[in-house]
C-alpha cells in the first residue's frame, strides 16, 4: 500500500474515529515522523493529515461543538482534554461526574485571581449597559443614550483602585 | 537577558543551598498551570495562534521583577541538545522540549523559577527549592502568578477555578512534587510497600524525570494528583506530612542497615567509590546507582567531609545532553559512557576515600591471614 502523502510504501496505518466516522490514513516511515504520529500528546492525528475542516456531514445531533473554538464532544471523548476555556461551559453536562472521579471535590476552593473576578463583574455590567443603550436608541431617548455611553467608557478604562467598590 | 551558556555554567540555587531533611529530600517543586481566557489551549490551537500568544506575553513574563537578568528564549532558537539540558535541569518538561514553534521558556537567574509558555497549558510556572520546602516553593510561584495576573486575562471560573487543558489539573492547577533519595528503603526491599502506601492516599510516585521514567539512582518523585476541591495549603500540608513519614522510614532503614550489616554496607559504598574513581566506561544507569551509594556513604559519615553540592552537580553533568553540550556535538552512547567516566574521575578527585575500618584490634601484619570477616 502506498503512503497517502508521498508515493513510498506505507508502513504506518492509522485508524481513528472522528465524529463517528472511521478514517484511515496510510503513511510511510518518513511522513509519519514528519507529521508527528509519534507525538505522545496524541491530538487529532487524522486531522493533521486530512485538514481540520474535513468535517463533511457530521452535523449530527449528538455531537456538541464549542461555539468558541470548534472543539467537539467526540474530540473531548477521544483526547480527554478541552479545546479552550469556554469548552468548560459547552461540555458542562456530565463534567461533575468526571471531576468527582479525578478530584477530592468538584468545586474550586483555592486561590482566586482578583483581576479575573473584577473583569467578570465589569463584563456583566457592560452587558447590562449595552442592552440599556440599545433600548434608549430604539426609543429615541438620545440624552439617556449619551449618558450610558459615557458610563460604558468609564467602565472600560480600568480603575487603579477598584477594591473599594462594594459588591 | 542572560545567555544560555551563563545559565548552565552555574549550579542552580537549590543545588548550593540546603533545606529541611536535605540528606533525603533533594528538591521540592511546585508548578501552576495557567491559561489565557481568549485563546484556545495549545493542544488545540493553530500554530499562528501559539506564535501570537508567545509574542504577546513573552515581554510581560520577562518584565517580572523575579525574572530580571534571567534567561529567555523561543524554542525555534534552541537546539535539541539545549532543550534537553533544560529538561535535565528540571527547568522544562520533556513534553515541552519536544515542541518548537510558538513555544518558549523564561528562567530566573538562580534557576529557581521557570515559566514555560505554550506547554499543555499556556503557562506552566514552576518553583524549585532544596530540601522539603514546598511552602517556600509555592510562595515563589504564587507571587509570580499574582504579578502575571495583573497583566493578563486569565481563564478562571469561580466554580472550577483555573481552567486547564486537561481536567486533571483543574481548580488550583497546582502540582507539588518532592524528589527523594531512598537508597536504604530500596536496599532493604521496603520500597514497594512505601510506594503502595503513598499511592493509596492519592499521591503519585514517579522516577527521576517524571511520568513513565525509571527510578534510577534510587530517586523517587512524589506528587499530588488531585487539584480540585482543596486549597493549595491543604494539598501541600498533606504531601509534607506523607513525606515526613517516608523520611522517617528511610532513616529507620538506614539505621537498620548500619546496625545489622555494617560490613556489607561499607563494602557496597567502598566498591561504589572505587568504580567511580577508576572506571573508564560508565553507563548512565551504573553511574547514577553508584553515585546514590556514594551519597548514602556521605550521609552516614562513611565517606567523610563529602561535598554534596559537588555530587548534585555531577549528577547533572553526566546526563546525556549535558555531556553533549560540553562536547559541543552529538555523541554516540559509547562515546557518552567514556566521557561520563572521565568527568566522574575528575570531579571525585577532591573527595577522600571512605573511612577504612579494620575489624581487628590492631592492623593485620603484612601477609597475615586474619579471619575477622568470615562470619558466614
């Protein structure tokens, strides 16, 4: 059998199930090394050859896809790792069960980064202001819209000492 | 910033210093896994995204006060041998060394802190201390982490903590590990019991260079596996408690060896010294195992006034990549064994031979046949 990449004799045969479809790739020694088939991290090997975009007719209902990075539940199952931080929201279902088998608990009790918390609060109020701005414009309350805009700008410039603001 | 050669020329801070139980506990290391909110994890990102991330964060990491005058480079500029040297120094992981484009590392002057960029997570921040000192190693990385967090948007959820590529690191993202030298537990065949007991409490036991590596030179690493559902301080306190227990067992085994078979012990240490001082071919495995015995001899005052720092440094110098770095070329395994023996002979010149113990009241007359040691 010939290598899928060059024309040498294939010695490495790779079979993977991607999104419920079996994919087989045949490679020669050189190409398998060049493509990192020995990569111990073992991420999407077939994708490396077939292109990540090779997802023809996979939009089946049981495959969940992360809207942020495109990682799928099938990949998660195969690799055991997440695609991006937002995957923890996308693949929330069944996560607690998985985590309780790995850890002492399923809730974080350790260090909390102050800035990440401040950011998420700021983002939440930003969302509120955006909504308020939209309705003000829709209802032609332009003076109020201008006021909201100023408020949004103030929120965007990080305050040096934001600690004193009550929760 | 510091050049690679300058970094490597000097022994790391932990090799020079000593800490609690440093006759048995070689090092305490703590690493934190951290990620940025708006990038996919390195294992699922495009090469360009990793390149962009590295370009965006490298100067931020280099600007940390702890990293002043440290070493920093991208992996595309580092040869395979240089990366392997960093692995042997415990400054980067084997997995990270296998990568290239978009990856980099920043190491502080004292080789106490290293920050890997685009490992399995965007950041792996590691602190290393001599002896049993996990709290102090944690304090190092905690400080760096707090400073980084002021500049970067971390991926954090109040429910799951620090979000990591692998759910096994979720929460604190912290792995605390201790490297132990346990020759007496190995010699008295008690090590497998200890490993089993430690495993039962949910801690992992590994060899010298981490997962899947052999416990060469009687060196073992013990680390936590759980990262979620506990505070950092609780995880560290638990490991320290377990390590105190292992140290006690090792000390008991050492006392037992000294008590039950002193001649046998002296014989083993004397032979180790003799081979290390005179061999011309030394495999890595043989050298590590003999150096372990020499270190045991030093701990038990059988090898007097032995410089431990010298032994620690030698242990690194004879690793394959360190040898090749010094030779400035790739070496075959045979060539490495010859060079390893040469360096070992040279370095050990300054170490006095083990105490010579005679088992009789007066030394045997020349050509005499004293029968003291034939107790079998």
